[in-house]
C-alpha cells in the first residue's frame, strides 16, 4: 500500500467571507432538486440522441 506524499498546508483557515458568499448565493433546496431532476434527463444516451436530433431540426429551420 502506497503512502500519500502530497504537500499539505500547515495551517487550517476558515474563510468567513467566502462562506458568507456561498451561504448568500446558494440556491434553495427545491431549486437544487429541480436542477438535479433536469440533469437526470442527460443520464440516458437515448434521451441525449433525441435532444440532439431535436436541436438539429431547430437549427435547420432557424438557418433556412
């Protein structure tokens, strides 16, 4: 078993300013859930193919 030889900081700092920004800008749980549900669509290659074909059709009609 190999021993990890990464360089690590000797100090442990909490960046309160960054935590405040994250806390203020992080979407609500319901928004995150909805976004996760949307990305489930991309988890299936058949769905991706359908979306790709639909995109090409839209692009074709937009450009002609």
